[in-house]
């Protein structure tokens, strides 16, 4: 009660301090650091650049500022040498608790002011994809919860040491630990949450949940540490140990401290987001499991029920096998590590099963014993929160009302050690989704609605052939485009409609597919009749399979569509990204040598130039492409660090990396297409180069090294590296 009476007085005193308002003002301004200096979210989505980075930067700077303010305020009485007098009037324990509450309230006011100040700025920068929910959650989780952590950590350091100088050193070291050693450990980076991207077009629910989990884990931990330090506050002239011995006499105090620390440890251990897969990606022990003797696959069916609010999945799966071995067999499945398996039956009878603790490639091993009967129907139920394997690139397993991606064992347990039957691995999948979501099987299959329910959900069904499979679903728009002798089913997020229309995405798809099919050949992953182009939630890249190809959301952001190195305008950048279906997916490039200009970008920029030349004429293409390449290359060879690489090596590693990346980009996007353009002149013109590229695109691949190399290009042209020297 005394604390509550003193709290308004302490808060008033705190807010009358010029230092408090200075720290608050600096914290309010600190999100600007995320626009110009500190950019942990590396994606080019608008929310990554203009929301995640400012909010994270505000959290880092704000927590440090309030931590220093906390130490200054707690040391005030000792610094003024009036602590003996104040301790005689008010218990040091009461004073500490009151000051903590006042500092926390000042932090709350600061976050509120920050959100008000940065709201119009964020709206202006983010534009059409801005939503209030993303804004509030980002600032509350990325910044808002960081300030109390800084206050608790700094207060605990001071209460343990009773020295301002030592407390500052300990606090700064704790901050530095989060920013350096723990930076890639998503549960440990308490100051700077591991957020590599926020989606513009789809939900960010999973990312926000993981940050919230990490923040609350640390709030419990630091509250526990603060409570222990609270017990060590000096009183009655005793030292730290004497004060501790006196404080613990009230049993509830150490009990609270231990309970907070125990809850923090439990939250750390029970996190549902990231699996424990073997980090050594060269290990593939699951692929070495011997096939079950005499067992063949007949059919798989699955009914999948995502809970888009909770982010969980429940499902029932049925597997039909033919067992001609005459004995029991062990069947191996890959299951998502976040799922619990239950109610496993073979021909209606319970059968034994085990799930291993060992995990590999986002799968745990489920082993089931089937009976010695010839025809076996194995059924099981599964449920849980799908986990993922990339802690620093979370979001791939997003599951919400706007978007979901269920891959392989996250869709239903994946059979590992059963030979395919005559029909392969036929499967029938049913999934029940909110009515606003469109189900898109990744591949040549087509999903159709088979039932509509009173709760506003619909059940989709599709046929598939494969032990696994990938399903996308979300708030999609579908455009059917006739191009290249086939129908292109173009799927993109509803929120991105204005951007796609402004960039003339549909026209770009038709132009690219027609041009590249005519000049280089059809895509190997097209079916000859249809090809799905699916925009995914920001994921760090795309991939393709028979009948479908994935386009990363980041390729179509306003920032990327304005990248002049990829094209002279948004429509031309759109062409560039679509050309990657041929150069990058249709043909892969080995990027292991960072010093080489040879990559998918060179041929993609060159092909974009050729398409633009056909569309807008030679003069336009020369001015906006060839001339720009030449200018960038000329500047490159005049660059100080290119002429004096020994000086580059003398710079800090982070600065070296930034400069090297910038120079490498110039080589890939300007030097390489200029070399190809020069090769075009040397081999006899555009038709000759088209034939060379056509033959390279359709060459027989080496399965051991399926990459298009620079040497293969040179050999096909009958040229050497020296022939294409631009210096």
C-alpha cells in the first residue's frame, strides 16, 4: 500500500527531470536509426524496411537509453550522499520497487509517444500495404517490450553491485552479448529480435508470436533476476549477504523469484516454433532407411483441418499398403516435429508406434509396425503447431486466415521406406479453409471445392501423386494468361493487386513467356498445357516443380520494382523477375564463387534488354540498358578499392562486406550483361546468340553438377575470357 501511495510522487519527480525527458526524446527519435543505419531485417518488403527496422532499432536504442537512465536514477541518493537519510524515512525495498514502477510507466509513455510520432511517417513510407494491426504489433513487441527488459537488467545490475560504474559496464556487456554472440540465437537475442522479414501481402502472425514468446521468456527471466537483486538491496547497514539473509525471512519473496526463473526456463524449453533438427545438412540418415521388404504403396488419403486463428493443424491420414512378405513390417514416416501422433490403427486394430527424438530436415521419424496381412489400411491422427528449421528466417510455416504453406510432413506424415506401387504414390487430399482462402496445390493438380459449411469454411479436394506434397492457400487473386502455347495461372496476393496492376504484371507474364519460349524453349517444369506462377509469402527465394513455380513476394515489392539495375521501370523489373524462370530456375547457376560476375543475373538482365528492345525499340534499349551498363562498369574500374584491393582488406569486416557486396552487384548486373552483349557482337549477332542460348538452355544436364557455368557459355560461343575483357 505504501508503494502505491509513493508511486505518483516518484513518477512526478521522475517526469520533472530534464534527463528523463532527454532520454524519452532520444528514444522517440531512435526508430530513425532503422531507416539509415541499423537494418537487421534484410528483405526489401515495405514492412521490413519501414516498420520492422525502425521498430527494432527503437527497441535497441530505447532499452539502452532507459537502462542508463535507470542506473542514474537508482544511484541518485548514493551520489548525493543522502541515502542514509532517505533509508531512515522509507524502506530501501519500498524505494526500489516504487522507482522501478515509475521507470516502467515512463517507458510506457515513451512507447505511446513513439507510436503517435511515427504513425504518419510509417503510413507515408509504407503506402498501400500499411495496416494498423501490423504497426501496433511491431512497435509493441519489437520496441515496447524491449524497454522494460532494459530497465529490469540495469536495475538488477545496480542492486547487486551498488556501483553505478560497474553497473553500466555489466549492462552494456549484456546488451553487447545480445547484439553479437547471441545475434543468431532467436531465443537469446533479448535486445534485438531475429526478424529478417515482414510480409506486405500476407500475415505476419507467426513472426509476431515468436517475438512475443521470446520477449515474455526474458521478461520472466529478468523479473526473476531483478527479484533476487531486490533481496540483496542493502538495509540496516548490512552488506549484500546480510541484507539477503534478512530479506529471505519473508518466504514469499524468494518463492516469487524462483517461480519467475522456473517459468522462464519452462518457456525457453517449451517454445513451439523451431525444431531441433540436426544442423549438419550433409547428414541424410533418413534417406538411408532400408525399404520395407515386400511392402508396396497403394494409396494415401488425408483430411486436414488448419486452425487459422491458433496457427495449428489437426488431421487424419489413411495409408493403404500391400504386404506380400508374410510377416510384420516396420513402416517409417517423416512427421513435423511439432505434431503429436495418436490413434494409430492397422485394419481397425491398435498397432505399436514410436516417434524418435532425433530430427532431420524438419522431420522426426515415426515408425509403425503393420501386421502380416496382405492388404493393410493404416490410419492415424496428428495435431500440433508446425515447427520450422530456420530460426533466423522464421515465417515459412505461416498459418493464418490470409496465408498458409503446408509442406510434405506438415501436410500429412510422409512415407519414407515403402516402394511405389504401379501408380506411384497416389494421394487424395482434403483441406478445410476459411471461405476467403484459395487452395493451390503446388504442382499440376487442381483443387476444387467439394463442400461449404455453415461456419464459413469450405472443403477443397485434389489428387496428387507423391509421398509428400506442398499446398499453398491464401487470399489470392488468379489471372489466367494465354502465352507460350499454354495457360499461365498467375496467383498473387489480394493486397498486392494495385502494385501488380501498376507494373502491368499480366502483360509482363505474357511477353516474357512468349519471348523466352520462342527463343530458348519451353520450361522443363511446365506441363505443356498449364503452368502455375504462385506468389509466396516472403521466403528468400523461389523454386519450381512440374506444373508450378514459386515467385517470392520480395521480387514484387515497390522497392524492388524500382531497382534500376534490373530495369528502367516497374514493368521492366517485373519482366526481369519473370525471366528468372528460365535463367535461375530453368537453369541453375553455382554461386559458390563470390568473386565471379557469372550468375543468373547476367543472362536475366541481358534477356530483359532483348525483350525491352523488341517492345520499345533499339534506341530506348541502348539508352536504358547498354549505356547504363557501360557507365556502371567504367565507374567500377575507377573505384578506389578495385584499383587498390589491399586497402579494402584494412577496413572493418562489416564495412568490407558492404563494399564487396556493392561491387559484386555491379559486376553481376552490369559487367556480365555487357560481356554477353559483347559476345553477341563477336558470334555474329542476335540470332546466333539466341541459338547458343537455346542450345545451352536445352543441354543434357550433368546430375552431379547441374549448373550452367561460365566456361560452358564461353565454349558455346567459341570465345575466351580475354575476348570479353572490358577493361
